[in-house]
C-alpha cells in the first residue's frame, strides 16, 4: 500500500455514537498499514449535520461515515449522491473532494454482499426465494444489494406493511411485500433469510419468527453484530442452517470508504475480525 505523506483523518458522525465499533476498525487499518492517521467518533446532534459536514474540508478530514440519525438527512446536504445511495435513500459514507465539495455513497449494500460472498463464495442471489425481515434503512441496503445481484424473488416481511410496500414499489419486480402475520409461512422454500430488524440486538426482544418451514439448506443472515450470535442465528444454527452475523458487513463497508477517502484498499483479515470480535465480547 502506498503511504501518503500526511496525517489522514476520517470520522463517524452519529447520535449516539460512542457505541460505534467503526473507530476500532479504521484505527486498526491505520496501525496495520503504518499510516499516520486517526478516525474519531463525532457526536453530532440532529440538525447539526449540515454545519458538521461542511467543516470537514477546513479541518482536513478526507470524509466520514454516517450512522443513526443522519443517513437520510445527508441526502439533502451533500453535493453529489451516487446511484445506490439515491435509490436506497440513505448515505453511509461521505468523501470530501479536493475542492471541498461532498460526495455521498452507500457502502452498506457492498458490505452486506461481500460478507455473504466471503462466507459462501458460490452464493447466487437468483438460486431461490430470499426472505428479508424488516423495512428500515438496513433493509433497503440489503434488498438493493440482493436485487442488483440478480435476486428473482425477495419476500419482504415487515411489522408495518406500508414500509415494505414502499420498497416493493420503488425497487420493482423481484420484491413482494408480505403482512407481518405471514412471516412464518413466507419461509417456505426459501434459500436465504436475512434479519434487518432491530429485534435480537442487545437489549431488544428476539425476533419473533418460527423457523419450522425454512429449509435446512437455507443461509440465515442477521445484519446485527451486537450480540455476535442473535437468538435467531442461534436457533438457526441449532437446527442445522448455515448462519452469518453482521460483523462482516461492518468490516467490508469500510473498504470502499478507504478507497474514496485515501485511495487505499485495506484488507478484511481474520486478525481484524478477531480484534473486533474480542471488543464486542468485552474481552
Ligand atoms: N452490520 C451492519 O453494518 C449494519 C448496518 C446497518 C444496520 N445494522 C443493524 O440493523 C438493525 C436495523 O437498523 P436500521 O437502520 O434498518 O433500523 P430502522 O431503520 O430503525 O428499522 C428498524 C426495523 O426493525 C423493525 N422493528 C422494530 N421493532 C420491531 C418489533 N418489535 N417487531 C418487529 N419489527 C420491529 C422496524 O419495523 P417497523 O417498520 O414496523 O417499525 C424496521 O423494519 C440495527 O440493529 C442496526 O444496528 C447493521
């Protein structure tokens, strides 16, 4: 990796933000590659995103990631938005151009797909029906990624049907919205199940989903990584399904961010993953 002769700066903006594992990820890459730089968590209140983003250039930041509650609001602030971010309706990464203008991207979709492909290199999105639970920001990135990858049938189940219907309408043919009461039946014949709801996160109730009708050959993915094994993943593992947590999605979305900020391409290695896992376990 070419070593730039300057102090590299990037950040994550959110509220709350101190729980974020992104600083650990990006500072690991600085250290691993012998680079002088820092990635800092910035607690930015709702309504302050505009001034915060506009200050990045003067402060010599190359860019930032965005987390709750800023991903949607950024769309109206940045100067250019890539196609995926516009269609998903959320910006996860901002790059500061040399002239100070701001470019917005969504790397969550890339991170999700790379995580799946790392676990199952021969994964094919068109190999059978895929059930996605949830219709929030995470779901929009996941559904977009799967549709781009050629998925032919995405069964979208969400507690609030109207949100799933909006995604089905916007993303078109492969996506069908299902009533929440149909979530158990929707698993029939599926080759993959993805949880994108907040259910199963630390402090939240488990996702209320009976896996009986899910084929044992199906991959069960959760985009949550706190805990590393959600109750859904544990139940799936115990009945023989392959499982995948959300940590790899976080790790992989960082790679295109580095490309946009620094022109560099760090690697997702077993050591990096182990470092993040140890932090998440509280070791
Ligand atoms: N691994 C990663 O890199 C990554 C990236 C993004 C997000 N995530 C994780 O993904 C999760 C969702 O994030 P998000 O940004 O998509 O959140 P969000 O936009 O707030 O969406 C939350 C989703 O959870 C559903 N939900 C909430 N409470 C529920 C309940 N009691 N029963 C059933 N469904 C319920 C919501 O349904 P309604 O529409 O009915 O409210 C909605 O579909 C979070 O845990 C987040 O940390 C991980």
